[in-house]
């Protein structure tokens, strides 16, 4: 069974540009959430989607947005990139009825803004 | 106030020894879940173990066990017989509330574990 797949793994962008990150959850999982990890702030929740609906949103500016498609794949977009957006972006998926409703993460997308 | 507190920034242990990583949590929910993840330098967050608030027995997964003390709001991870490959950052996380589709986790700051030969 394939795990959570995130693309791209590494990318470098310039300030002011925008970026789109993609996440394919484990087959059958309908819940996808996104997290930002930086050395200073640690792991912070961005958003959570379930069956194409945003269920929860973290405390991030409107430049951060996301969506989920009917096949449960999710994308997040960051517009007008700032240096402080450099981070590891992690996607997680959760399945119904899994033991403890376990939440599994992908390998992450490393974003560097220069 | 922090919802997840990991008081040990770093831990050192020798191979084959057991180690306990501390985690305390704060929630007013009756239903919640506690997770431990391992993050090697590659960045991937690897699920280790889960404990539900209503689970009466401590969770175990191979060499990992979770020492769950509900009254004290602690969920310590115990790794038995440490291996060199256990060297990584370890995060404790909590999911609050019950319901389909809810997978928002709050993370602690992590504990860096180094296992020496």
C-alpha cells in the first residue's frame, strides 16, 4: 500500500513568486492536513480537508490556501512568497476506522525562498 | 499555554539501553488521541505509536511503548533496546475532539535522541 506522496520534494523560489505543493494521500483516506515546519516555530497546522471541504484552518495569512479534489488529492498554494515561508511542508492523511485513526505523513516538500 | 510539552531538548543513550522521552499535554476534551512520531534528518515524519484517551491499556508497537498516565496528563514514549537507527527527532502530538475528518494535530517542540555505539 503506497504511503502519502508529496511533490515536489525540493524547490527553490524567489520572493514574490507563488508555489503549489501537491499531496496524494494513502488510497482510501479522505482526510488530508498540511503542516509547516520551521526551526523557529516548529510544526504548525495549516489546514485540514475532508471530502473536498476545509474542516479547519490554522493561524496563517490568506497567502496560504489549499484545496482538495474529488480523488482526495490535495494542493496547497502560497502566493507572494516571503523569505519566512522557507520551510518543510508536510502533508498527512488519515483513514476512517484505521486503528486509532492513525495519521500518516509524507516525506515533505522542502521550500527555500531566496 | 502550550498544549504539548516536551521538556527534554536532547537525550543521549547507549545502544541496547532503554530510553524514556517525556511528554505532557493539556486539554479539556474528554476524547483525544496522543501520537508519537520520529523524524530523521530526511524530514519524513514516521508514525510510531498511538494512544486514545479511552484506551485503558498502554499502547505498544514492537520496541515502542507509550506510558499513558491520564490523571497526570502524561504520555511518555519508551524505546526499549535502543539502536543506532533510532537517532532522530521525536515529536509528541495530540488530536483533540472526536469526529470524522478531524485530524488536526498539535505538536510539541520535539526531543533529539542520539544513540551511541
